[in-house]
C-alpha cells in the first residue's frame, strides 16, 4: 500500500495536502501533549514544595512528605497515562485509522480485567484513600482487621502492622473497614488507685495528687512526654470496703504505658510513706 502510494504520480500532491492538514494537526497534538506534560510536572513539584510546610511555617513530618510524594506520583502517573492514550487515539484517527473498534476492544478488555482483578483494584483504591486522608501514619499503634500493633509501612495495596509478639501482619487495604488509631495525636492514661474505706478520703486524694504531679515535674524521666495533667478526678467507684480514685493524663503518642508506670511508682511510694492501707 505504501509502495503504491510512493509510485503514484500524485503522491507529492497528496503528501503536501496531508502535511498541511492532518500532519499539522498531529504535530499540534504532540506539542500540546508535551506542553501539558511539563505543566503537570511543574505543578506537582510546586505542590510538593507547598506540602512541605503547614500551619505557620512548621515543617511536616517525613511520613507526611512521603505520603504526599506517593499520592503525587500516583495521580501524575494516571494523568500521563490518560494523555498518552488520548494522543495515540487522536494520531491514529488523523492517520486514517478507525479508532471505534479499538475503543470497543479496550472497553471489553478493561471490563474483563476489572472483573478478574476486583480484589486488587479494591485494595489499591483503599490504599489511595488511606494515603489521601492520612487516617494513620507509620509508627502509629492501630487496630485494624483484627490485628493490633505498630504500623511499619503503608503501601498502595497493603499495610504492614507488627503486633506485640513481633509478628509482621500484612493487611490488605481493601479490608480496612474500621480503623482504631490508638496514638493519633496523643494517648491517654487512665489509672485507678484503690484504698481502704476507713482512710481519710480527702487526705488520700491529696497524697495521690501530689505524687502523680511529680511525674510531670522537671527531672522526671517521663515529664517531657506528658502533655496535660496528671489530674485526679476524684472517687471513681465504691466496691465493698474499697474506694477507687482515678488519675488521668494526656501524653505523647504511644507514651501512655511508660507514663502510667512512673505515676504508679510515685503514688505507691507516697501511699506507703503515709501508711495508707491499699484496697484488696
């Protein structure tokens, strides 16, 4: 076919006509695609620079920056893929090919792939929204899919969670129905101290309050982790001959257990020094 066109005496005229019509349109399409690609690349680079700072010039965490980069890469890749497909179809159309069957075939193939990879697509969509919404970050302690532990990695398809026994659990992002983030922003300490009902309640509350607040003072090994408190709420419950006093505190994420141990130590020491009888 091409040889016949080349041998045809009218070929130069046809080439000239084609180049001034379809040829120019193809060049315009390719140039527009290249310009659009550079616009996308520049836009995402600027967005990443903006994403590095939040609030009043405060630097974002490394995990937040990684999440932004991952999302930017996914969106940019999808846009580039769309550009390539659209340009290819437009060029084929200008070359005289009927793109209708191609579109129909692509639709059928896409449907077949979608039906055969529903779980994969579901996991990837779930991972995209986990990254987009920032439901949890690497280092958070979460409970998802019946697994409780520390998040070690967030990928597009799976989330890696290591439990207290050291087992690394791979949780598909499509299965993240309910996520309990135990260390989002801060953790809470709830402690109950029991003592005999024969003791002076107000005196014991004062002893517990003084001892607990030592945990937040300068020089305390856990003072830097305490964001608020410790505070004594008062009598939490009465059980037989036992009175229960509750102490609460707000700590940095995943520091609640460490702070709770220090508060227990200080309160137990102070109660013993004041000869307060602990409840059974």
